[in-house]
C-alpha cells in the first residue's frame, strides 16, 4: 500500500511539473512564429510596392501623352514645333497651352529633346537616370 501512495505522489509531482513547464511558449516556438510573420509581411510588402511602381508608370505615360497632345496643339496653332516645354507656357501671343509642366511621379522633371522636326519627351523613371530600361518615352512626329 505504501508503494501505491508513493507512486501516486510521484505521478502527481510529475503532473505538476509538466503543467508548469507547458504554461508558456518556448523560445524556439516564438522564433518560428516571428520568422513566419516576417516572411508573410515581406511577401505582402513586395506585392504592394510592385503595384505602386505599375501605378507610377501608368501615371507617367498618361502625363506624357497629355504633353504630346499639347505639343501637337502648339504645332497646329503656330505651324511650328516648340523648342522646349516652356514654349507651351509662354506662347508667342501670350496664350498658355498649359499652366505648368508637371513633374513625373518620382519627382523628376520630364525631358524634352528636339532633333530637327522630331521631338522625344520622356521620364527618366524610378532610377532617375536617363537612357536606362525604366525610361518612359513618347515620340512626337
């Protein structure tokens, strides 16, 4: 009988210890959870940033097409091509085709290049460097 009581007491102590030990999470479990959360947030952030770049590209293309239309309006009205963007603001007869030349979505000025009767207007894109693959170009003939 004494052995039975000792066995029950031993089991009771073991039960108390296991309950005490299982009250919280181990450091490894916490590290795994944090790692998973960081990975998920990284994927979500990467996708959101990718969408922002696409939106900025679309806005730049829209603004460039609008500037192209303004250049063509200048050509039709004055029968010559403008020499620079400022000619759209300060026309020969003091009319304004546009109020101001907007900046691209990345805060850079749009570039106006005239060669003969051909005009190339473009944004240098997100990297801020001309003649790279992220440039957004519109040609005016």
